[in-house]
C-alpha cells in the first residue's frame, strides 16, 4: 500500500550558487510589456558598475587563494555533515550559511496565497463581471507578472499535493478526488515537501495558515510534521466560515493549532471570526512576531475563500455574508452588476479576500520587508458553476479536464523582479508543480536533488520570468491521467479521462453530456441559485458520465475548445506526438493498490473525535500501527496530542 511503502532516503544539497545576471531586455514571445518605470541615470550607473566590478575581481582572487589551500579532509567534513529531521537525511554544506543573520539577509521572504475554487478571469486584470471587485489584487498583479497560461489541477487535494511536492498527482498516487475527513489516506510521508527544504536546509521559518486537505489520520501527516513550524487552520476540503464546523457532518469542528511539539483543538475566543478575517489576522500577527534578522519567512496562506458554503448554521449567517462586512458602495455595486445569488456571494467573498491580502502586504511593509519579499497568488482549481464560479469563456468547470477546470488566475509580485519584468504578462505554460523548483531557485536553494523514485515533474520558471534570453522551460503539460478509481480500471485509449498539451495543441479524452463539460456564462443563473451550499461542489466523479469522446484542440486559435480537430488527418502527426508523450508519462503512474479499502471511512476516527470534544483530529498516535504496519516516523519529531504547545499568543495572537 503506497502509504506504507518503505522509506526513501532523501538528500538535500544546498549549493548556494551566485545569482545570475538578469538581462533587462524583455520583449520576447512569452513576455508582454506594460510598464511605466523611471529610467536610471546611465552615467551614475556606469560608474557604480565599474566600482562594483573591481571589488568583485579583487574579492575573487582573495577567495580563490583561500580555497586553494583548504585541505581535502576539511572539505569532505563540510559536505558530509548530516542530521536526521523527521526521519529524512539532510545533507547541507556547513559553511554555506555562516549565521542566522546572514540567512535572512541573503534570502527573500515568500507569501504564497492560495485561493480556493477561484475561477479563471476572476481577478480584474481582464474585463469581466468581477473586474472591479478585487482592486488591490488587480493592482498588485499589474505591478508584477501575470501568468496567462497557468494551470492547477481540477480539484483541491491533487492540486495542493502537486504544489507542495513539485510532482504530478499521478506520481504521488493522488489523482482522484478530495480527501474526506475519516479516510486513512493522504500524501505519502515519504514525499519531501517544499517547507522541509526551505526550513531545514535554507534556514526559513515556515508558517501554514488555512486549508490543509492532504491527510491527517496520522500525526506524521500534519503540516508541522512536514516542515512547517506553525499551523493554524482546518484539515479537510470545506468548512463553514464562522462556526468552523465541517458542513457535511456539522457535529464536528474542524480547526486546530499545531507546532513542532504538539497539536490541539483551537477554541480561543476568535474561533467564530469569519475565516478570511481570521486568517488575515493570524498572518499579520505572525509577521509582526517574526524576527526577520534571524530567519527569512515562508508563509503558505491557503485561504478558504471563495469556496462555498457561503452561509452557516447560525440564523444570522443564513443569508450569507452580511452587508456590513463590505463598503456600502461595493456591496451596492455587486448587487447591481453581478447576476445570481451564489455568484454575488462569490464576489463578496473575493472582495473580502482582496482587502485582507492588502492588510497582510501592509504588515510586511510595516516590518520593512517588501523590498525583499515575493508575493505569489494562485487558485487551486477552476471555479465551480454550482457555487457561483465561472471561468471566463472557457469550457468546463471545476472537476473536469476541459480548460475551465484547471486554467486559473495567478501572478507574482516583488520588488526583487527586474524592472523590465514588472508589469508584464508571462504566456509560457506553467503548472502548479512548477512553483516548487521556481521558489527554490528564487530563494537560492536550487541545489535540491530529489532521491531516486521521487523525481520532480515541475520545472523552474525563475529565469524565464526574469530574462528574455531564457525560453519557457515547459514543453508539455499533463492535465491528469485516470488509471484506477475505486477498483475501476481505465485505459487511456478506450475509457480513461486524460489530457495533455504542448505549446499549442491539446489532446483530450473526456466524457461529454455532463454538466462539468459545458460553458457557463456570467449572465446565466442556475435554477437552484437560491442555495448558498452546493454540497457536492463539482467533484471529479461527476465527469465520468456521458459519452466518451476524443478531442484535439488548437488552443492558440480556439482557447475555448469549440472546434474538435481530432478526425482531421492534417493533425495526425500532432496527435501521434502527444500520444507518445502520454505513453511515457504513463510509466510514472503511482497506484495505491488497495485504494478502495484505503479510502473507506474509519469508525476509529469518529471514536477519537468524540473523545476530544467533537474536533476532527488524527485518530492514530505515532506508536500505533496502521493496516498491520508501524508508522514510519516513530515518535521523534512528530507532534503529539495534547502535548505542550508553544503559547499561541507568541505566534498567532
């Protein structure tokens, strides 16, 4: 069973290479300029360059002389120092970081904001019904780099797994469906995730705030057993915004705090705060408490917005977001310009997210960190038509392999980007897994070498985002590949949903005549629009109905997938090449051989939750066995319950 496969030793090589000279000429085929930046005084710049160049030259000879007399035994000792953290071997160059202060000064901070179910064209840098709802995000995006060909996965759990591992869901055995609260399943603990490298090798202090959804039946699967120093949020795929109850079983509260020592139910007085505001406040408090002189910061802010349900159990929230939460003019504007009750709630949730992001960025500025911080924004999947989500003119919805299910808004903002890059649009193909190596390279930690059997599918776009001399590194993008779902086998030629694209063409096998394969206009209001909770929220299994059809689309000429070229003989060579790529990728598929039993509901979960006040928590301890096998971490380095948590007011207020 893939959860209990033997532990793979991982090696991290922290080779802090010198930063590249980024070319400032930026007009090429994957970058579109739209910037009005002041010009520097050329004569002053030239004089400064000569001075710096001379200093570097002198420094080089001094450094070279020092290195040439270093003994071989000393060098070997430097590169073989290792420590065991979380059962994984970390090998670092001892003198690559000489002090905690130099760690922080030499490395940028990262705030990664992951929206939930935010559909394509929701941010206002394109003309659409919501173009004025997110003024701050729009402004930030226009001052940074907008990704116009960015793809997540079609649903939340696979997307988040891919983001944090840099691997396709097929490489993880996590291709299908949202993880449910009482399933003994999750992201394999043998996988290395991004914060582990940033923290244990590069000296970052790491925070996770918001949605996890990658497994929690073992304490080893919690964020703070996997590289995050602190976590506050919920463990499952959806939650009520105020009560923090799990909507499908509202007798349970899904909200916890964890650090590296313990995890516990969160029941402080602010528990009932609207979650977007709560996550905003916790992020601001963590930033305020963070010592930037000691460690750079990596914050994974996985907000709940704009996922439904928009209402809650209490009568005061039965109509969704109160008008008082928004500025009066914005509230009136949304009601007058956005059609449909659920779409209006979606727009309000986005507006509140927008102002909350502004507050978080202002907190960084107050600490003097905006000159050394990357702010990254993305959605985890396309919008769900049942919950107010629309995806521009794209075909399909959350859960499907049509463009609307995976193509989403994303941008990166930073003063660290070259002047010529800021205010541009990057049209290179980018997948959610690409953030892993891209962030490592931007952080100066690009020497990570994955262990055998754990190769990355993601590629770094750091150079392409900053230099016209660097082409887009991604040639092909796998949307997903169904192989086995609940004991049903799939073949990519006869019945498997599968999709792949190159820089222009997309090969797709999918079921049509289902609701998630259609186009949804912003002017279209669903019959059941009065409901503020879609319940199913566009799951993948709904896409397995209808007529199995093979498609070929020219996305350059037909981005909305209206003209099927599959039977046109002129494109046989295109199809043959994409099929060849699929067959090679099929060798990467990792399958949980007992998936149907592994994802069954566990009665042990409910027994444990009732013992801890009806809070959703891990139901196995580190000492207990699972499916007849011992937990792979043991007890060292794994948070315990209830343990002795660091006082929350020292981190999250």
